């Protein structure tokens, strides 16, 4: 009986990228909700301890316990459902934990100013990891090692044994198993039989709020991707956002508002990123009428400089009041990405067979 070679690496699950994104999203929402609640409640101390020797149960402890609970769910139970629940529980726990990072890196404690930037950079790194896993998952589905795709099919079959498979899930697993370009092994044949006989689960119908969200998303994408005006608005928005920070820092310097400032490293970093973003934005805006594809790439690069680096320095300076600017940058990037995707689809349709 032939044996499939054993790989030395770890096998990524088919749902790894989705669960990582869920983990990051839940963590971000937890941090923002925690900060908002504590601000509205005037930062209460659980346990009532305010003086020396008083009891205070920091929410970092609850975060650690929830991360442990999420890990135990994924260690003890199998299947996609356990990974999804573990991602949610662990995301809440990680959000509560990382929210108190200021206590771990500074004597200033919870209100250490650069803590917001550290939290932001942590989630940027996790988002980058999710993006990398997504890209690797796509390449593995098409050209990954045969043994890895067999193992992925076995994972899908296990999911089917527990909860059933929709026709789409079954067809996708069989396609990945058979379209390897290599002779089928006895293991592949056995997995194909297993995938064929696992119970069928009808595709879950979308709930009313999901339908509403899909309609809103489709309407928004159609309005954004089909409008040249939205691209120009996004271009000028990216330019204006970068210029406003430079003007604000210059005005604060001239009026003496920076006399007591201590975060000069963050200010220098924010200035450098804003200058780079401004240069790219101006160049991208100027190219819109001549070379739209290059213009879109340049404008996206300007926003990525701001999102990946500039916003971290802004959070260090302005704490969580920088959330508004972060959301604006995300919205502008969405507009440019949606328009770029629609142009790519149109070009592919025009040049296709």
C-alpha cells in the first residue's frame, strides 16, 4: 500500500484566514468598547481598592482567562465550529489583555500615551498575518503540495462527518483532491469516497439582516466602483488628510502648544509619514487624468503609508481620538480599492476569450 509523504510543516486549515480575521475584528471591537465604557464610567476599579493595599482586579486578568478558554475550546473540541468559537472567545480575551499593555511597558500604567500606538501596531501585524495566510491559502489551493491538499480534504471530510457538507463544500473539496496533476493514491481514493458519503447539509439561508447587509454592500460597491467622481473625492481626501496634519503640527508649534509635548519621536514619525503620504497623494491625483491605473496604485500606496505607519504615530500622540482619522483612511482606501477592482474586472472581460 502506497503512503503519502509526510510534510515537515504545519497544515493550515481551509478556514484559517477567516478565523484570523474574526479574531482580529473581535479584538479591535473589544478594545474600542472597553475604552469607551471605562471613559463613560470614569474608570472604576473592580474590587473597590483605591489606596495602598487595596484590591483591584484588572481586566487584563479576565483577558488572560478568556484567551485560555478560547485555547481550551480549540484544544478539546474538533471541527470548524470549535475554531470559530475559539476565535471569538480568544479575540475578546486578547482585546482585554492588550488594552492594558501600558501597565506592562511603563511606570505610567494604563494611561501611558504610546500604549494606543502599540495596540494599533499589534493589530496591524495580526491583519498582515491574516492577509498572508489568505494569499498562501489561495496558492495552496491551486499549486500546493499534493499531501497538503489531501490533508485539507480530510479536514473537510471531518467537518462533514460532524455537521454535514453543503453541495458547494463537497464539490470544492473533491475538486481540490482530484485536480492535483498527480496520479491518484489509495488515500486520495478513500478520501473521495468519504467525501461522497458524508451527510449532506443544505446551504443555510441568509437571515434578514444578512440580506439587508448584502444589499447595502452591493449598492455601495456599485455606487463607488462606477463613479469617477468618488475616485476624485478619495484622491483629494487623501491629499487633504495628509496636509491637515502638517498644518496642525505647524500651527501648534507656532502657538506654543507643543512646549510641554513629550512624544517628539511620535511627532517626527507622524510628520515623515504625512510628508510621504502627501507626496504620493499629490502625484496620484495629478495622474488621474492621464494614467488612472497608476494613479490608483499611487493613491492606495499613500493611504497604506498612513494606515500601516502614520496612524500608529497618530495614536501615540492623540490616543484613541485618532480613531476618526483611521476610519476616514479606511473608507478612502475602500473607495479606491473598489474602483480598482471594477477596472480590473472590466479589463479582464474585454481581453478575455
